[in-house]
C-alpha cells in the first residue's frame, strides 16, 4: 500500500467515516471509497477505533488485527505490541 492510501485509511479511522475522511482530505468521497475498496480487494479489512493507543491496541486484540495505525504516525504491529 502506498503512503497516500495509508494516509487515507488512517483518516477514515480517525474521522469514523468515509465522508469525514473526504472532508479532511478535501476530496470527493468516491476517492476515499475507492481506497477502502482497494484495501479490501487486497484481502485487508478496515476497522475504525477511537483515537489513542490504548483504544487502538484494545481494538487490535479484539479483532486479531496484524497492523494498526494512527494519524499521529504511530504504527502498531501485532508481533511488536507489548500489551
């Protein structure tokens, strides 16, 4: 996934919706929808969690996620998550 797609997905999670991410990026919501579709077509699943590492890590544990990211540029990988 390229950095633009990653940033788009992080904004979807941060704003909790495609429309919110589109407003933040100043793009048409269909652009964001295409990014979500691309991630899902590649076998990925998207999930929005409240902001904050504690919430993100809890959501990762609950969903079995292998990766999670925040707009603050914090990246979490299951195999390196300490808690």
